[in-house]
C-alpha cells in the first residue's frame, strides 16, 4: 500500500528497539494510523524510506511484517542513522514505501534456492528465507551462505541454527577476520563457502546481498562454476534520496537503483559493476 503522493510519509511509532551489536539495531515500528497498518504490505526485497523529522531520510530494506508491525535492521554509520539509534521507544518517525523491485521467489519455485550475503546483507533476505521455509514443498534445496567480519556480527545465529535442522537445507557461515574456528563457522570470505555449497547449478536461483565487490566477484565465480547468469540476482545499495527516480542520486548507468532495482538480474548490471565509481 502506498499513498497517492509518493513523497508523503506515514507516521510510525517505535514500539521496540533491539540493540543487535554496538552499531546495529532493529526497530519494531507500528503505523499510528490503524488503517495504514492493516493495509501495508511489501514484496520481499523492497525497501522503505525512513524519515527522522528535521534530520533526513534513509533507505532501509524491509526485514519483515507481522501484520501489525514492520521491522527494519539498521547499521548506525552516518549522521541520520546514528541519530536514529538514539531515539527512545515511543518516538515517532516517518515512513514512505515500499519501493523497488523484489526477489524472484515465484520464478524460483521448483528450483534450488541459494542465498549469499555478507555483513548486514543478511537483513534484506531474511524475509525471503522465511518465506521459502514456510513454503518448503514448493522449492528444492535451500542453501544459505553468510559472511561477517567477526562471529559476534552474525546477528541471527540462533535462527541459522534452527534452519540448519530443516531437511534439504544447508547453512554455511564464515568470519573473515576471526582467527578462532568455531563450530559451524569457517574462516575467510564468502568465496571459501562456494565449494562446500551443494545445489543443482543448472536448476537454481541465487540471491545475493552485500558489498558490491563481494557480489561481483561471487557472481563471476558462480558463472564460471556453471550457474547461468540469468539465475543470479543482486540487491544493490546506492544513495537513494527520493525513491522514485527523480533526484538521480542513485543512477547507475541508464538505470535508477531505487526504481529499476534494488534487485537486478546479474546480466543487467554485470558490465556496470566493472566501472569504478558506479
């Protein structure tokens, strides 16, 4: 559900804040207008624009929606998000959205589904993983690969442990800067997990989210391993300020990440992601 005016935010109250790590927090938000709350829906992979009154807006992926509240996991890295982290429960913010394209969950039915994430990239795919789990019979094998710098940044390790127990499901975790090997954890970047992953490379859909360099390197490697380029999807992050393709801040070649993305099939952006500065 969107307003008729895409620039007009709805008001939402912070119902709860979960401090995941010193610089990462999850907001549980509830729209103050009950009709808006009842009618709000999003597609997996879309984002909202969160507005801190008098400070500014940021684009944040929708992590989940429980029918009453929506959830956003945010890393405090800039002026706006650092100010957001200081807001108390009960404070109000503005929400615009949802915006953007979605993960190809319908197209993935009957195929193996592979999620590859790094850093906070796990947040944008969490709702999609839960969707596949809830509709397990509609999909083939489920493979989840997640890379973080340090093990304590693996925000939802209990959830990963639960997913690991599901049939035809493989969960692979790695920490790139830790020196201690933990149970169920590898040492290194996402690339160290690719050889361990077990799935049908000719009948799969791969969904990736994380730093551009990781996604580009992983996509090229997967193509070399035999995964069709058309089966690879990436979620891009850019400086999205309007979310409707007007301001141009998120332009990527002839595309706008806010409107044409943030989810792109790999051949759409493969060459663009080779250009330094894009």
